C-alpha cells in the first residue's frame, strides 16, 4: 500500500478513487493526486480519465456497478485508501414544477450515490484501520438556493452523513469530511447566463468564481497527514459566499 516519501514524510502511492473525474472539479482532484504520486482511479459513466489514472466505468446510481468498480480498482491498485465522492448532477427547477424524477434523480446520484461509495470504501478501510472519505457538497447545501431544492437537499444530506460516518469510523483512524465549494468554473456552471454569473459574482466577497484546482487543494489537504486530526468538518471553498453557515 502506501510508501512514505523520504523527502516529506507524507504517504505517497496511495490507492485513491475519485468519482466524476473526467472533467471539472473531479478531474482537477484526480490530477492533483496524480501529481503527488498517488495511484488514482477515476470513475465516470462516459470515460475519459486523465493520463496516468485508471479509467473505470461506473454509474453511481447502480449499486452493482459501484461494487464492480471497487473490485476493479482493488485488483489494480489495492484497497481504496482515499475516496473522493465528487460525481454529481443538477436538475434545477422551481418547487411547483419539480417532478418526482427531478427530485429522485438528483438525490440518487448526489446523496445515495455517495452512501453507496462510502459504504463500499469503508469495508476495505476498516480492514486497513485507516482511510480518508471526502464528500463534495456545495455552499447551497447550507445556504439554500431557489430552483435547487433537490440539489440543496442532496448536498445538505452529505453533511449529516459525513458527520455520522466520522463518529462511526473514527476509532479506526478513518476520517470523513465534506468540501463545500461555491461557484466554480466547470461545465455545470457553464450553462448560466452572463447576467446570472454577474449576479453571483456580486455576492461573492472575493468577486470571482473558483477554478477547479482551488477545490482540489482542499481535498488533497484533507487526505494528507497534516489533516490527520480533522474529521466531521465542512471546509468551504467559496470565496466567502457562505460565511456564517
Ligand atoms: P461537471 O458537471 O463538470 O461533472 C460532473 C461529473 O460527475 C462528471 O465527471 C460526470 O461524468 C460525473 N457523473 C454525473 N453523474 C454520474 C453518475 N450517475 N455516475 C457516475 N458519474 C457521474 O460537475 P462539476 O465538476 O462542476 O461538479 C463536481 C461536483 O462538485 C458535483 O458534485 C457538484 O455538485 C459539486 N459542486 C460544483 C460546483 C460548481 O460550481 N461547479 C459548486 C459546488 C459543488 P459522466 O457524465 O461521464 O458520468
């Protein structure tokens, strides 16, 4: 499994699994772990992992596919030591227009998908007696967002889940934390109009969107030895947008 880097004393060569790592925030996270010498597997539905990562197909809404993806990663890289549950979708609309499918598809991907991943990862981590589980939430999970009741509920749910897992798994040196990005330049926010983007930027104390690498920095820190005593935390990477929440 992990070796110790003689330069810095940090673990390298860990088995890292990043869901949704073919683009946007997940890709930046996968690239950051690759750059530090970890063995990275990226799962998506459509493929296209960054160079150097194991490219695994997995729809997180399918429990059998999640199990099969872990088996593939374990065979190639050993048990997953760092899980980053990043895959997520939006299906925005106002409450009275929100269909059962709009609601359940977002909850199933963002929240239940993360439960499936964390449960499968925890099996191996409990045997190793160490591990890092990092869930990618959103500032809107705590702030709320008109037109995003489904998405905000899914992202708020991750906080309760992470804090419960932090309590369940902590005695085995497994940490569970949440990263809550604000608005980040990715395909997900690429659909917003210039007017919407300007309105958002005006509310962000730093006055700009994040780039994906800025979210990745928080994730690699949570996975590092330096964050060994951090669990059940919600780390905002939001330019100050969610302050106080
Ligand atoms: P993108 O839309 O750019 O990418 C989403 C990723 O998730 C893709 O890799 C996609 O791969 C994967 N994915 C979606 N559905 C599934 C599924 N059912 N099974 C497996 N993989 C899936 O998103 P971002 O990079 O912008 O967002 C990444 C995460 O960060 C999400 O959880 C999002 O909610 C969160 N976030 C984003 C913010 C932003 O401003 N962009 C702000 C706050 C949080 P494929 O389609 O190939 O399966």
